[in-house]
C-alpha cells in the first residue's frame, strides 16, 4: 500500500496545488486524521470541487497544533505562519519527496539540482536508463508528481528545486548532482551564497557527487568537497578538459575519470544544441556510467532523445529557417547559453525583466542577425542595445510575440541566408502569459502555422 508508513497518523497538508493534492489523494484513506489548507481561494475551490470541504481547515484552527507532521508544498516561504505553527508546537515539517523516500528505503535515488539545465539532465538521464533497460523512474520538479510514481522500484531520478531541498531532512542519495549555480530566486534568499548553500545540501558523505565547474561558485564548491570526498566527486566541464572528470565539446565526449582516458565521438544531436547542452550531456553520461551503463548504449540513447518542451526545443525547419523554442530561458544566464549556440540568430526576447543588467549578453551579440523585442521590457532591451558601442544588431519593438514573429517572417523573405529563429526571452512571462509554457506553446503554434502553409 502506498505511504503505508503514515497509517494511523494525524497529518496536515499546506498548499493544494499539484503537489498538495497528490499527497492528499495518497493519504486520504489511510491516516487517522487529515486536514489541509491553501492561501489561494482558487486552489481551495478547485480542491473542494474534486474532493470535498470536510478536511479543509484554516490554519487558525487548533487542530493544526496537534498533528504528527505537516506536509508543505515547496513554494511556501519560510516566513509563512505555517512554519511558525509547526515550530511552536514541535511538529515536524516534511514534503512529498521525503514521504516518498521514507516509503522506498531500498530504492536508489539520484538527486539533480542547479540553476539551469537540471530538467534536461533529469530527463536525459531517465531516457538513457530506460534505453538501457534499467528500472528507474523520473519525477520531482519535472513531469509527474512523485506520489503518482510506482513504488519500490530499483531507483528514481529526481529533479529538485532549492525550495524542495529546503524541506528535506533526509538526503541520502546514491548520486547527487549540481549542474551549475548562477544568481536566482534572490527574492527568497539573502544572497547568491545563501542560495548556493541550499543547493549543496544534497552533497552528503555517502553519495557520488557530480558537479559542473564552469562558474566560480561551483568551482569553489567542488574544491571544498574534493578535499574531503575525493575521489567520490566528479567535475564536469564544457569549456576545457579536466583531470578526473568529464569534458564535452561539439564533437567529442572526453572521459578523464580513469587513468585510461577515452574520447568518444558524438553523433549529430539536433535536440541537444548549444554550449549548455554539452554540460548536460557530460553530466548525464557521468551518472549513467557510474551505474554501469555501457558507453555504446549511452551514445546511442543520446541520438534518440527528443529534448524537453520549451528548453532549447528544436521545432523544425522551413525553407532557410531553423526554429528553436527556449521559452524556459527566463533569466540572462540561460538566454546567454542559448544565444551562444548559433550564428545568424533572429532573437525573440522580452517579458518581465527581473535582473539588474543585460551586460552578460555583450559577448554573444555578434551571433544575432536581428532582434525582435516585445512585452513589458522591450524598451529596456532597446536601451541596452543603444548603449552598446559595437557589434550591435538591428532590432524592432513589438507589442507582443505574435507581432514579433510575423515581422521576423517578413524579414526572412528578403534574405537567402540560413537563419535560426530563437525564442530566448531572458525574462519572466507573466506580463502577457500565465507562464513560460504558455509563451512557448504560442511560439510553437506560430511556427506550425507557417509550416502548414507548405
């Protein structure tokens, strides 16, 4: 029985989105007492429509002070009253991830975190392990809620956000991965060092530790852990060969872990384009190799991987244009990675800008043929280009993504050059869209409408 270890307990669930409702569904028939709440009226109404109102209790109700544990959704900030209630009444706070780990003590867990790339690494690793015939299942911050996964399997590959890591008290993975760390979620953390400290919590003594070392932050984490845990830590690079680690460039994967170093030629990988995906490939290779997957199986599986929606997603080609949807590029560092992948880029960017400067993008402006800016921050992009002294691409300002796309198509007719249309907004989406998925879906539709005219 799923979550059998919770039988007979009194449990509260705070947060009734995808995570909270999946926990409720798993616990509703087995616990002694179950109560739940959410600050969002929309979430509560949706929950009551699916289940009932009988277990919905405001957190001001005294029952919240008598629970055995409280399961909290990862988006709830530590400053919320629910944490104070738990602390004052000595009630353990937990998460869906931890409940699942408790229920599967004999399974192997692979934890993957990082600022960028963690979704692709998680999906790619799961894909390779599936092709290798290994009984591993993918979940966490990607795809299915963990409560909907099958129980008691060989292993699980979990993508973890920093918010999810915060809620974990038991972190004993077989393999722990940090893809990279750049400033993010600074509305939640005091500074980037505080954010990084949360990420590195997954590096526990017994786990094999794998880390991308392309930034100063992660290089420092690598050096710190290497002193204590070498050789149980593997560095990953996409910029230079590295002793005792894995390096990947456009043509080869270099395995320098063992004394007999090997270089493996890479096939054409249209769904894993870009400098950042070389890091993702190298990390997935390191994980799967440590699980004894044959090298030939790993390389062949790379070819059949179709990528993730909205993450440097190759949509296809039309005449002289290749189309890429990287709507998930909601910050400067992820847009920089995308813009480093090609030349002759037609760049679509804009939305709600959440950083201080565009300066990191200066080295890749030479790759941009023309830019189309839309949404709330379009004038900020224009101002940035105005102040750049050289290698300045032309640009147009548009009200929305659809207008930008149509203008770009008109421009493409005037040239026979090979172009790469790239949606890499460098901004959050919620000025004009519900989320980055809705933005990316519109871009894909615009491309499909053009291709359907053939």
